[in-house]
């Protein structure tokens, strides 16, 4: 299965994120990419606690100070680099990581990410 292009790597600023939808209909999966300390990380956009999306507004995944990924539903906090929950009802759980590849400056993810 061919990888899916999300956006140009340069379109994800330091301390910021971008959300995307893969697939169609009931097979659609939401993912997001953040740039933290110069490195891109991608996760399925679903809190391990109850499965709700993390962003409270489009592309808003990180805390104001950019140090944690925040769940908009109940405020759980996740380490940007590992996806581990360090505070909140899902303490110790992890966000589901999505493998990324950068090819010719474009962020690619597996077409079956999150399935």
C-alpha cells in the first residue's frame, strides 16, 4: 500500500501541530503531526482514555508553552516525543504513534495508519 502525503515538513512549525484525516467514511482515521525540539512526531488523534480527539480547535494539540500534548476533553498531558500520558486519567498510557517518512520534503504516513 502506498504511503499518504500529509503536507510539506516545513508547514509544521516548531511547537505547533497539524491535523489530518486519512481514508473515507467509517474507515476514516484522524492523525496529527507536531514539531517538538526540531523533530516531527505523528500520532493518531484519539485520547487513550475515551477515544475523543485531542485538539480543542483545529491544529491545536500542544499546551500554550509547547511542552505537552493536551487532550481537550479532560486535560490529560502527554510527552510530545513519546506520547506517554504523564498527567490525567490515562496516566501511563500512550498515544498511538504513527510512523512517518520525509521524502523530498513531504511528510508521508502509511495508508493504514491507525487501523
